[in-house]
C-alpha cells in the first residue's frame, strides 16, 4: 500500500488520469474537426470502473475484527482508461465524424469532472494531514 494508499485513492488517481487523457483526446478531436477522413476518439473509464465495481461483490461474507485484516471480495486490480475510435459514423461529406458542438460540450463536462476529482483529492490529502498531525 502506498502512502496515500488504499483502493479508493487508486480509483481516484485512475479517474484523474482518465480525465487528463480525455482532455487530450477531445482537444485532438476539436483540432481535427476539418480534417478529411478523421474519425473521432473517446475515452472509456467510468463505464469500465462501474462494471468492475459491480462484479466485485464478494461471494463469501466475512467480518473484519481488526482494521489491518485483509478485506474479502476485492480483486485489487486497477481499472485503466480505454481509448476507442468511432469508425462507423460520418458527419460530413469528407468522412469526418467530429461534431464541434458535441465535442465542446464534452470538453466542458470533462472539465467539471476533473475539478470535482481534484477537490476530492485535496479533501483526502487534508484528511490524511489532519490524521497525521492529530488536530
């Protein structure tokens, strides 16, 4: 376990990394809005995380009698963001499928998500700091 450890912190780190990757992918889509034949890409993370968390229901029920005991049911593996390209659609005669309005909306949504994740990370770090300092 790392200093900021735990499965929750690993998921938070993964979500922030996914938001950063999504920002790059959306910016690439926007930059290529007029490029003939360009196909937009997107980042899947939240769907993969939800699927992983849904499949982690423990098959055996166990009670932890001490906080240092290993919990049952978690695989401990980290969900990685997945980059997918939409080759099936076309928005223009040039075979390009980037819709600038949709991309700008996704950019704003991703920025809000990223800000919320950073606020959560700051909160987690401040709670650790309080625990360490004993305030």
